[in-house]
């Protein structure tokens, strides 16, 4: 499956175009079935033959109608994911909770870094730990003693000293983190049934003005956030535009500043509707040393 980042408007156009094409294809097939049936009908035709042809015809008619309605169905489902009162939201939250329990169960069963990573990746991660003043033995010990989560071909480690993501070969000091929240972007995929998906990111904000973005499954982002708060020093969670402005005005004072209590969003932030200023982004490969 491939992923392609799209805007809201572009996503609607792509889904609508695909729906119209599919709808016409199914309608044409239904029409052909009707024509063939009428052309081959005989006086002594059995009732069972009528039933079979009608079932084929109706199935393609239903698929055609569903295809034409698909854009509105997808849009309503996407909106329902952000509505705590909707059945889709509650079902998704139940799925996320089940996934969290599974991840937590697996978290206690993991190998050390040397056995998890390739030689090249291991060297890169160790370089990250060395910047925090830890040698190889201390890094392995810190990794084993902290919380370790494995999901989507990534391993995340959170301890009282460091947060590490092996896929990004990313290691930072826990004590330098002042704010953490989750955001998501919408992507168009090749999946016919679910052409639009949400890919989540954990935003880790530091006291020196650096912000990093780590790819993370939604259910795992919340677990990592809790651990960073528990291990870190006065770390803020949740997002609001007011908090962002407070941070941008004085990153070094954000940790102990009085935070605005209004309109704080603890659910993942839609980055399309509330884009963050890219000028403050430092992705893992460009991140400041912490």
C-alpha cells in the first residue's frame, strides 16, 4: 500500500473522482447483465435462473449506488472520529484501548538494542546516547530499565534519562522536554475500502525552541506521552493555539509559565485545520543536541 499526503480539498476531489468512475463501471456491468439476460431469455426459463440473474443485477446496482455515495460516507465517518458521542468514535476508542493493552503486554518482552537493530542503526542510536554522556553499556542498561514499546517496525524507549525511537535513530534527553502532544495528517492510500487514513505524529517540544516530530501510532502516542510526563520534569500535554503562542514568545520560560486553561485539546490535533509554524520544526535527523 502506498501513502500520498493530500489536503482536505484534494482528498475530496480524489475520492469523488474514484467514486464516480467505480459507480459508472458497476452501473455498466449491471446494464450488460440485464441486456444479456433479456437476450437469452426463453419461454421455459426456470424460476431459479431468473433469481440468479436478478441477484447478479441487483448486486452491481447496489455497488454502483454505494460508490456514488462513498464520498459522503467517508466524510461523515472522518468527522465522526472526532465526535465523542458518535458510535464510530466509541468503537475506535475501544480498538485503541485494546491495542494499548496488547502493546503494554508485549513491552515487557523485548531484546536489547544490539539484537533489535542492524549494525548500522545500532551505531547511529549509540551516537545519540553518547551525546547524552552515556557509553554503550550505560545506554543498553538505560534501554532495558525504561519503558520499551514495539509497534509498526519501530521500537520506542522512555526512561528517566532519555527518549529514543529506533526507526528515526533518534535519542533525546527527557529533562529537555517541556511539552508533548499528538497531531495527525490525512493521507490518500491505494486501499479501495479506506482510501483516506490518518497518520499520527508525536510532537516533542524542547526548552531551547526546538520541536521534533516522531511518527507514532495513535494508541502508542498516548502511552509515550504519559511516560514522558512521568519521567520528565514538569512536562505539559495537550494543545491550544494560546499555548503555542506562549511557547513561541519564550521557549526557555515555558516549563514553569502559567498555561492558558481554556480550549486545551488532548485529542490528536488535525494539522490540516490547525497548521503549526514549520519554521520551528526540527525533524529527528536535524534535531538539536539535547
